């Protein structure tokens, strides 16, 4: 009888540990996600500011991050997405015509969830991607919008 009580106590302890872990895992994921997103947001803001300086000098946005670095407007280290293993932000620019016929440019710089949440729980990351896609939103962080001229605001 004594050994069965010990086995039951051990099983109860194991169940307690498993339940606690299942509650703490999503909390830890969200904490780490928030930390990583702050780092990505800081770089996106710096890129947006560099793009605005470039646009004020040249009349249009710079097509690549490398050119922003060469122009001395952006530190080379800011081209890379934090926690991504060295992947670069995606930069896109486009030219369009304003309602009054004047040429205008727009830009978009983005980092997908898959890049900056690399190495974290794939199921939780995929759920975030699915939720954003279903809502018609970009699954990640970005500044600017190719469909809106001279707008480099963030999506967060």
C-alpha cells in the first residue's frame, strides 16, 4: 500500500508540473515576443527617419538599405532584422502620381514574424501569422505603405 501512495504522489507531482508549464509557456512566448518586437520597431523607426532625410535631399525615397548606408544616413547594422540570424529588412519603393498630377513616391520597409520570432514556438508564431492574414494585415512589422504616398507610419 505504501508504494502505491508514493506512485500516486509522484504522478500528481508530474501532472502539477505539466499543468504549470502549459500555463507558463504562452506567457514566456509573449514576453519574448514583446522584447523582440521592441528591437525591430526601433530599427524600423531609424530606417523611416533615414528615408525621410534621403527624400528631403533627393525628392524620392531610397530604393535600398545599402544605399542609405552608403549615403551615411543609416548605420550598416540597422539593415538587419534582430533575432533573424542576419536577414535584412525588405525595402520597397514606388513612384506614383498624385491627384494634381505631381509625382510622388512611397516606401515600405518590413520584417515578417517568421524572421524576428525565429527559434521560438512555431505553433504560436503560425497562429499569429494566420490571425494577421485573416484580418487582412501584414503578418509582421512594417513602416510605410506602397499604396499611400509619403506615408511612412508604422503598422503597430
